[in-house]
């Protein structure tokens, strides 16, 4: 895949959310920052089975004591282009999902939100099989 900005919560990748309202708000904010007039939100349904063959990392908690989550986010936000795995050649997770970080230094997350990021060609292949539609 190799696309996306470094310094993000889960590293460079294609980021999505299951929260339609959050997607619309974040899209509008990003469009405004980039002097674009309109933000678009697209939706797609993903079958669980399509994720079964992928390497998935999931964080259920983002509270202050969730050391595994915060150390991972800190690693990825440092600009690392890998996930620091102990797998061969430190390979990336295909998909990472978890809370959205609000303020890293305070270990706080945006309440009630999630992010699902896709990082590898295998994950991109799953995305390319989906039927997308504008909302």
C-alpha cells in the first residue's frame, strides 16, 4: 500500500470509521483546512469473513492505563513506517482498529469513536472488492 501520512495513530494507511457522524465531521474539518468546498463521505459494508485471512490488531481500550495501546500509538506517531512487530522483517499489520486519540500527552481518546486503518496490499485488495457509495 505505502500511502498515507506518517505520524498518525496507527501509521501510514487508509483510515476509516464505523461512525458516520464522525466521518462527516472529520471530512468537513479536513476540507475546511485544505480550502476545499465540500467533503464527501462514502460508505461500504465489509464482510467479517473478508478479514479472516488478514493480520489484524485490535485495541478495545484507550483509557490512561491501556499501556499496549499508548505504546503502539507513540511508536506509530514517531514517524515509524512499520508497526514494530516481532514478525519477519517487522512486517505491518494488515488492519488496525481502536479508539481515536485526542491528546497523546494526556493519554486521552475521543469518546465513543473508533478508527479502522488498512496498511498493506492484502488489506487494499479487500477494500478494492467492496461496493462503495456516497452518502
